[in-house]
């Protein structure tokens, strides 16, 4: 390094090594985090609560009928005003 105005000392090497370790460590953690995020599957189901998913599964298996499903779904959300039901029960599909 003939162009450097003074020879590199011990602290210059220490700073260089620490910066390199930090750079590669954060880069590897970022790649691992990205892979985990992309491999986590369907992220739209996370927006629904666990109780809503359980209710939907019970309805799909036929354990409860449509009226019971609507009644329990409304109880989950504690709707105070009456609403006109559509064919899908007023639910938003995520």
C-alpha cells in the first residue's frame, strides 16, 4: 500500500477485521431472514384469528351448520348493530 500516507498500524487492521466480520455477519443474517420469510408459506392466513380459523374448519367439516357458523362468527366480533347478510355471511375472504 504505497499510496497510503503512513504505514498501517495494529489498530487499522483491527478496525478492518471488525468491520469485515460485521459486514459478513449482517449480510448472512439478512439472507437467512429473507429465506425464512419467503419459506413461511401463506401469509394471508395470519391475518385471521385462531378462533376464526377453527370456526371455518368446523364449518368445512360439517360439524356445525350455516346458521350456527354465522351466529358464532357474529359473537366473535360482537356486532352491536344488525347487518344484512350476503351469501357468504358477510365475511371478508383474506
